[in-house]
């Protein structure tokens, strides 16, 4: 670094730190909290780390081109591991009649505490679902009092009380018959996952609706002072531990089913996390296949958090994906359509 000013030597040091964070994020999906306790935190800030490295790259482009490699090589490695967090689509496919349309939405209980300061959120959500007209809807944080208002769905599964007590309500609504339903209870937490076996034409599909452990705080700027307290980190560590265990429970259950699988849900973690990798497995993420933009699903101002997902196995071809910028919760609804290409598995 001979010939560099003190300022540029400082920039090199900061750039090196940023690249270490970026490279660390690449292995985050493959290590547990017990192995490297601080690494899972990077899954929440990968877009920021990428942008910081891009800024360093641009700086060296104008100051000293050969030092661009400090960020360029890690950015290439990060792209190989993470892909892009911004999807570009030049054309939008219309939904066809023969496609299965699936919606996922964390409705925050239809806003019973009035966080949104809007009246008749229930009517707004019901009207929105009726207008979009999905074949299957998976609600996380549902309001059981609204069950009968979704009149276009003759088949439904609503679950809020299990043998272990009261859980965060989950619901699955379907235009197709539900043959079997069940719940995966996560010990020591109100979060859980539910599933329904749905008869789609002549095939049986298993639809999972998953709500993994929440962080237990609202990520607004006024809450960032909590970062200075040890209690915050203890809570976050507990959340990461529970999320990983819950993800492993769901993945093991999915591995045991003979049916074609669809999974919807709020993972409370990003596509850069180990939780995402465990749940997704070799399934397709509908946003990665057909989505556009950042795919933001959580209303966190100035930061595009994607923590809600729709996954399908190789029995389906992803045809469309939409993220809806409508404010009816702290989450945004998403919907994807699929063409079923699997073999008849109604009698495994």
C-alpha cells in the first residue's frame, strides 16, 4: 500500500472489514449458532453489506482501480452463494386458467390493536382476497372470527388451540377438498406449522403453512436503542436457536410425505439464513423463479426485508409470482401460480 495517503489506507482497512462481513455471510446458511455465535446475525443485513462493498468498489474505480479487487472478488463469491436480492424481469406472464394460484399472508390478526390506524381492516383483507381469487390461501396470524366470511372457500382448516395450549392462529382456505389436516407443535413457543392434504383434480397435494419464531420486538428506529442491552442479544440468540429447531422439524416432516408439496409461510428470517436453506431444501422459491424487484414482504421502512415465502417441489412449474404493495398488516401478501407437472400420487 505504498503511495497511499493515510485516508486511503483507512479506506482499505474499512473495505477489508466490509469484505470479511460479506464473506462471512456466504457461510451463514451452513453453520449453526453454536459453531459461530455471531454469524447468523449477518443473515439480516446482507443487502446492506453488499451495498457497502459496491460503494467501496465504485470508490476505487475512480481512485485506484487495482484496489477494486478487494470488493470485486468477494462480491463475485457472494453472488455465487446468494444470487441476487433484486430480481429483474422484463416481461410479466398472465395467470392461465389451468394454473393453481396460492396466496400467503401474515395478517397480524387483522390488526386488532389498531396499529395501522385504519378502520375495517377485516373487510379490506376479505375484499382483497376475493378480488385476487387464489385457489388456496395460507394465513399466518389469522383471526378465527373471520373464518366464515371467506365464503368462496368451502374447505378450510383453522388452528389456534393444540394439546400444548394456545398457538398463534394459522388458517388454510381451499377451493379443493381437504382430505387430511394436522399441526406441528413447536415446544415452548406459540408459533407452529399446520398442513392440509388437498385433492387437486386427481392428485393429492400437501400444503404447509408455517410461522417460525418471532423476534418479539417491532423493528422501528425508536427500538434500535435496545441494541445496547444484553437482553436484546439474549432474545435474538434464543430466536435463532428456536427458528433452527423449528425449521428442522418442518423439513423432517416434509421429507416423510409421499405427496407433492407446497410450503407457504413467515420464516421470520431472510433468504440468506440457515433457516431458509433448511426449509427450502431442493424446492423452488417462487420469487427467485418468477418474482421481480426486492420482493419485500415486511413493512420495515427503508429496508427491503423478504421473510415470507412460497416454496414448491419439483412436481410444480412456477409460472408467476406477485408481491402486493398493499398495507393491511405489517407484512405484505404474496401470491404465485403453478402448473402441476407431477405424476398421479393420490394413492401412494
